[in-house]
C-alpha cells in the first residue's frame, strides 16, 4: 500500500506542522458518514502510534489507522486553493461513487 502527496499537499502539511510547533505528520483515515458511505478524516499526529501504518512521501509522514488502510491504498493527496476556499483533495482509485456534494464516497 502506498499514499502519495503532491508538492502542494506536502508543503501545506509541513507549513501547518511548523505553525503548530508540534506534530509528527498527517493522520489520514476514513469513517462511515454521508449519503454515499464514507468520508475522509484528517488530523495531525502528535504521538507515535503502535497500531497504525506509517508512510513517508516528500519528507512528510502519513499515519493511517489499520481499519482505513484498504480504503486508502493508492490514494494521492492534493491541496488546492479555489477562489477563497482551500482544502485537501483526494484522488482515490478505490472510490466507486461519490455523493453530489463531494463529502462522501463509496468503495
């Protein structure tokens, strides 16, 4: 399993970790949610976990809980600014359908 970061995503994560003054990397998972089934969960990882997979891309660590690994395998994480909005976006090859608002997905 691999997770990739675009240049802009890696830069954004690094900036946020530096701004926070702490953190080991990005924690990326999924949870049951929305009209399609699952939603992405993003947070910062502040302590070294014992039961999560750890990936590194462009010098940034990505922590994935065991129950999310199959859902996220092969995903590319991007960070985009569109007008006044900015957010992480996911190119996940496992997604079979997304809801109209883009907040949830099915695998």
